[in-house]
């Protein structure tokens, strides 16, 4: 399995496209391949039938910026332009049909006071060994878990054809959880290496 995490510096991006049909081209970002940092132009070798997972992450680790890979453009293979007919033919396509999915991310536990609670002095429980029946004030709490998700794209490399695939990765970015901007760049895979 090849896990690629593109580290995108959101603070250096231009204004993005307003739809997935109009993404803005950006430079290749550096990335991490199976835990090892790589230069932006590194061509990732994959074996036949190897599974590729692609993640996009804000290089600044901003909690307000969220990214998601949302499109794959099959550009050229062995220097020749690809067509939808080639990409639909299992015998000649360099990768199979990509899938877009999400992993459950970290689930931070939050504990908070109940909003409508109105603390008042009462008497502490008589079952307390040393502090029973003392003046006691408390505020009820509740725990809540906020589930996060980590989007990714995945596909398998071909075992029937070999060569260099230049593909485009379209990714979406939001800074406010409401509006989305679209970008793309064009990295390389060496198929069936």
C-alpha cells in the first residue's frame, strides 16, 4: 500500500475556483510517502495491483482549514494523452476506478458544564466519609464526543501495463465550513514498477 499525504500550505494558495469544474492550478506540494517526506517532483513508484491512498493536509496544521481530495484527472500515460475509453478499459488503463471515502478521525472528548444548571448550596451526601453533611455547591457536567472525518481518494495500480502516469489531483478547501474553493496539481506515479 502506498499512502501519500500531500502537505498543502493553505496560507500561500491563490483564490480558488468556485466549483469542481473550475479548479485553480497550483504548484506540486511536498508530500509524505508511507511516513517518509518527499520532494514535490518525486515520482511515486507503485507495484502492480498496489493500493494507493491519497490524503490532503494543511501544512500549517490549522484547525480551521479543512481539505479533501475530490477529483482525479487521468492526464498522460507513457507521455500519451489518456481518454475516457482507455480509462474504462481494464486491460489498458494505468489505474482502476478511484473511490472517495472518509476515515473516522480522532474523536476528542469534551466535558462541559450544563448550560441550564443553576448551582445552589446544598448539603453534601451523608455517605461521604469525612465531608458528609457539609455545605456543598456543584455544577453538573456532561461529556460529548465530536466525531471528525478524514477524507481520502484511493485506487489500485494496474498489473497489466507499465509506465509513468501524470495525473491531476483536484482538492477542495474550506476555511469557514461553508464556502469551498477548488484547486489542482499534477503529480506522477510510476505504474507497475
